[in-house]
């Protein structure tokens, strides 16, 4: 078990043991996936060898991601499912990120921190 402290800006330093276990290095990104009341943290970088169990987990997470993205952003779930049959979760996520790039430009977001600040503010306002 590892514990990390959250900064005032919502940032967390991932403990070294976790970084080592996930193969994370400086500059890498992590994927956060909600599973009920728990969160899973994954290294979205594809590995050279994927086991059957990892493929099944990937497919399960992809199905959940597709459903959540479709519901949240009012997207055509059938189109996303069609695309997800030929793409990895990472490729699908990259496509969706590219599709939303225009939104970031319209909002004037230039860094991931700008987006994180916006999300933090939105969540805070919803709680108030």
C-alpha cells in the first residue's frame, strides 16, 4: 500500500514503488478509470506483449469508456463502438482527444494545467 498527498492544485506525486511497478517515467501520462467507487490508475503506453488477461481487461475498459464518453458528450455510441473494434484504447482515446482539441482552443486552454484548473473549478462549483 502506498499513500500520496494532494497539493492545493490537485496534483499528486506518484510514489516511486507505484511508478516502478507501472513502468512510469518523467513526462509519462497515466489513465484514470472509475470503477464503481474506486479508481484504477493505468499506464496507457502499450506494452510489447499483451496477455489474454490484459486484452480482456483492455476490452472491458474500452467498452466502459465508450459508454461513458457517449453518454457524457452525447456521442453516437454505435460509431464509437465501430471504431473501437479496430483501434486500441489508446488510439481511440487519442482520436477523441483530437476531436476535443478545438474546444480547448476555443476556451483558451494552452496546457494540461489549464484544463485541470477548469475541471477543479467546475467540480468545486457543483459541490457548492
